[in-house]
């Protein structure tokens, strides 16, 4: 009967985790994992990622999934499998430490845990971290409870090694467990006896240990350097007020805020009963739940802002075990246990449903839209290099003849009209389209992707067709006092009006068809306030313009990296000359003028 119950729990947990697994696009962190997982296996195990350090285990299993395809459901399946394995491991923990009823209760609570459900459905390493951490707890219990410890020491070392190679936070797990083991053996006065037994290991056991040592050297050589770099960046900075920190952890380990009324008393009851009946495991669970969160609360990598439960998600294991033991202690009759299970299931319905309804930025939708609507020669601009490589996972720009670049990168478009699609994405709550945050002006259309998403909605800003484009660093035929400068890794044309007053620079522009054109320019510089004029062919000079500034009522905008519409002009088909002239600055602040790029759109 108990085996049937366990199988039913695993099936139920599997249904929750596989349900609509591929319905939503991969999101930002998942896309990063996919890019890393596509590397050759040897490279996965011998090199660090360019952003998150060294964690090859997660990328290795994701790499294996890629042999079967790139669909979202397939690449998320390894996380589901490790999630289901963790349900089985927590069952074993509850059974061997307490009793079978506690094992089944723990397995059920983990199967419906919104925290575990979320991380069991993402291409990220937290599902693996919780699994390997639960394994190490099981092996620690076996070490202290069984006479033949050799095999459990081996398995503990191997599981800990895999855990650390999954996510650096696993060092907190290993440190806590080693502290407990050393204290336990010292208290039991059995530490010397253990070392003597290890010294008498047979040839087979020695061979296994030799293998572990070789694997440790292989993984450890990169791990040590990676952790050294990680620790060099840590900072002492409490993440939030202590009471808010404690409340945040308890709510996330439970289901919702209201569920604490049920979860917390049972947890405290289980903790007391554990102290009374299983003192050694009480101390392990207590340390396990206290030390890692506190360590990450006070000392964390400088790149990590605040605190998130995922960093210590493994503490859900002792938390649910103790709650289950509290239920077992309080409710002896089976009917009451069933009622308790029903209460927990009902408490989980709303948060699980809310999780399924939660949407993040639709990277897949952006890629599919561009593949369908953008033409060869069109340009997609992202806000930074990170977003560029993530978006290109779905877009495969080169394959479709589309250029993808950051705003700071140069490009040479084709001689036929093209459009710019500016991709705007910010990993925040309730972000709205922000045209003012882009260099692009006069967007023809703004295309939203999951605008109601709770986390990081994104937008495409579609430009009007561009008939002529000129990067500032090339193609000038006449100039006086202008030079090429290196700015943000790209070259721009610039001049200093104090040393070169009235300097001018001319460009040849080839207009493909006759018509009334709009002229735009991005005159980007760090704090520049220079004043410019322009003229086309032998026409009169324009009025002075200052694209970095603008006024709205009594508000004067500060300088910004933004284009300016300089004006409209009728141009016949053929070659013309566009000339920019600086005006002498009145002070040091406004002395620089620079041309990043300019372009023409046809005013139809």
C-alpha cells in the first residue's frame, strides 16, 4: 500500500511538473543556460561560463537533452527529472530518519511545493542543487547511524562534489554538514575509530576512492580558481531588515502568507519532537536551516542584489521533513492525517495556479515575430551585449540575413531601404514601453510581447523605412578640425570648437529615389553640449541645433544619448553633400561636437 501511495505521489508530482512544460518561452536565465549547454562536453567541464563561474553539471545534462531537440519542453525535462528524484529522496529521508508515514507526507508536501515546482520546471541549476543537497543529508544520516560507514562516506563525497559543481552555494551545504560531522564524531569519541577503518579499506574501496580523487582533481582545478574569483567579489552587506528576512524565508518555504498559520506551528512541533527523539538530526536540521541563509544574508557576491530564496532553496528539505514529523506527532489517527493532507493540498491550489499564470518576457515571441516580419538587411538593436546573445538564440539573425547589434556597435547596412527594430527589455515588475529610453525617434510602431507579464515584459520599436544610413566614422571627403575618436569601442567623428572654431565635415549621400526626406542624426558624446548647424549641397545653413537638450514647459531636459530630427528636405535621386558645421562654444562644457550616425527616411 505504501509503495502504491509513493508511486501515486510521484505521478502527481510529475503531472504538475510536466503540465504545459513548453507553453512559455525560455526566459533570460534559461536562455543563458541554453547558450552555455550548446558548448562541446569537454569545454563544459574544463571552462567557466563567462558570467556565472564554474557549474558544469547542470549544463552537461542540458547538453544531453539537446540531442533530442531544442523545444522548451525537452530542454526543461532534466530539471523535472531531478525534481522527481528529489521527491523520492525526501521520502527515503523521512522513512529512515523517522518512519514511513513521515516519508510519504514529506514526499507529498514537496510534490505540491510551489517553490520546488517552479525550480523543477526551469532550465536552471536549482532543481539539481536541491537534489544533490538532499542526497548529502541522506548520506550524512547513514554515516552517523550505520556501522559500515565506508560506502556512505564515498557517496557523501561524490554527491557533495557534484553539488558544488552544480552551484557555488553548495559550499554552504558542505560546510554545514562537515561542521556537524566533525562535532558529532568528536562528541561520540569515534573519530579516531573512523580513521582507522578508512585505513583498512579493501582494494575495491581503495579503487573507488582513487576514482573520486581523480574526478575531484579534474573538477577541483577549475573550481578552486572559480571560487577564488567569486570570493574576491563578496561584500558584507545585510540584504534586508532581520525580521523581513525571516518572514520572507518562511513565506517562500510555505505556500502563501496565510499558510504560515498552518505550516509554522507544525514546523515548531516537529522541531521539538525531533530534539526529543532524534537529537543528532535536530542539530543537523537546525544548522542546515540557519547557517546557509545567514551566511548569504551577510556575505554575498557584489553582483547579487538583495536576497532571494533560490540561493538557499535546499533548506526546503529539512523544513518539510520537520512539518511532516509535526503532523505525525500531532495526528495519530489516519483520518486526521488525510484531513491534514487535504488542507495542505487546498492551500496549494491558488499559488500553484498563480505560478502557471505567471509570464515572463516572451523571447520566443520576439524571435518568431522578427523571423516572420523582418526582411534581410533589417537591423535589430538590443540594449546590451547580454540581451543580444540571448535574443539571437531564437532569432538566428545571420541565418535570416538580419543584422543584430547593440547600440554601441557599428554596422554597414545594405543599399536598399531597411528598418530598425529596437528590442527593449528590463527585468523588472510592470515595465512599460519607454521610447524616451531609446536613441530611436519617430517609431512607426511599438509591438508589445506579454505587456501584462508580471516579470520583464518586452517591446519592439519598429522604425520607418530608412533609405540612407551613414556611420559617423567613415565616408567624409572634406573636413577641417574633425577627427576620429574611439568611444565605447566604436569610432565617431568629433571636433573641439575651442581649438577648431567653425570646423566643418562633409559626407556624400546617395539618394535612391526622388522625394521629401526627413534627416535624423545621433550626435552622441559623454556630456557634450556643443551646438551644430547643417546644410545640404549649396543650400543655406540651418539654424543651430542641440540634440541633447529640450524643453517642456519650465523643465529643461539634461543631455541624453538620443537622436534628433534635424528637418525635412526635398532631394532628387542621385548624390548629394551633407555638411555639418560646429559653432564656437561659450564655455568648456559645450566645447565638443560629435557625429555617431545620421540617416534619411522618406516622408511618404
